[in-house]
C-alpha cells in the first residue's frame, strides 16, 4: 500500500468545506453587528426628565439607566 496523498477530489472537497466555514463565519459576524446596531440606540449618557400633567417630575424606570 502506498503512502496516501490526498486525491484531487478530496482536496477540492476540503477547500469547499473551508470556504463554506469562512462564509458562515462572515455572515455570523455581520448578523451580530447588525443586531448590535439595531438593539442599542446610542445614548448621550444624560437622563431626560419628563413631567406629568400636573408639572411634577416623573420617576425614572430601570431602562433609563
């Protein structure tokens, strides 16, 4: 039995697998980036005080911080 060198078909299949993995990783990274941009609107770091109908300041909820 001869020492095995991969056949051209095997090399081609492995190259296709590597390309597919790379494409999947790129798509995953793009989805993650898109999700971060849509989920987190940029905040200025300052709280905005809102007032009710009587002119009294309303309380903050935990989403404001």
